[in-house]
C-alpha cells in the first residue's frame, strides 16, 4: 500500500476534520460574531475545503474569498455557491503566498487542523505572517483548531471513522510530545482502495498559539472551548480563538 507523506499531496487530498454540512451552518453562527465586522466586510477563508463555512458566511452578507489547493473541493464549492446564488469567490492558491495585495481583507477565518499541517512551527509562523500582510490594520482573525489539552485528554491510539462516502477508516495515532505533533495512519477497511494515508500535524495549546500569534503581529482577544461560547478547559478538544492585527 502506498504511504503519502508529502504535505502538498495531503492538502490536495483535502484532509479536513469537519465532515458535516449541517454542523458548519450551526458553527458559523457563533464564529461570525467573533469576526466582529459589519455585514459586507471582506473575509478571507484559507483551507476552505468544499466551502461549507464560506457559503454560510456569505449567506450572512459577507464578501467571502475561499482558497485551497484541492481542485475537487474548489469545484464543489463554486458549484454550490452558484446554485445558491451566493457571491463567495473560490481561488486555487498556495497558502504561504496569497495572490492578494497588502491590507486587502477586513478579516480571516480558519476552521480545522490543516493550519497545523502546513509543516513545522516555523512554517505555521510564515503562514500567519502572510495572513497579517493581507489583513487591514485592526483586521480580525478567527481560528477554530484542535486544542492539545483536550485532544490528549480524549486520546485513543486506535479509532474508526466513517467518511462522507460511507467508507470506514481505521485510524492509528501516536503522540510525539517532544515536538507537539500527532502522527496518524489512515487505512481504509475497503482493500480495493489500496492506499494508506500517513500524516503528522501540529497541535497547539492556547499558550503556544498565543505566543506564535504575538510574534506574527496579532493580539489574542478571546478564546472559547466550543462553538457555543463555552469556557476553554482541559477537556475541550477544540479552541476557538479571536485575535486582532496589532
């Protein structure tokens, strides 16, 4: 079976930890409030995947631009946007160099663990600095990411997940504490698919993420433990972080 380790390949495979369109509709309700921007503001959504969050934000009247490296996801996002009569725009783009001029966006939103999959912490820093470049002064950044304390609190070495196409996936995990990374091997129960996906991604504590954001010119304003605005605790497997371009 083929192992896939190249980061760009993984991005193109569209690895994304949210797989429910209805969930996206519910979650954007709180996340959009953290943008603290008036309707009509221009919002960048890197790692937009099939565009579920972008579509929902667009329905609220924001000018949304989604970027991704997965052509199938972008095609799906564009088709649904057209079908719903939305103004959201979707662009094929690298995430360490956006094809946008400086200070073009009022805000940005990231949802999922593909931020940590950009590489090591230095690459994550480069990505945040690029976000800083395209945001206007006092621009808002909302991030919904795995929370290390909660992830480890609920850690399982082996687990099963059902994908959107009904395919059952066996997931084996190892936690690499020295570098704050999760190693995962995804193996399909359907042997005809004949491939194994091997990946690693960085999982941050709020303290680590706040330090990284500060180095990149952002100030953290709030942090929550879910999309309902609950307190962030060691049990929270998600952290929803609101920051502002300093």
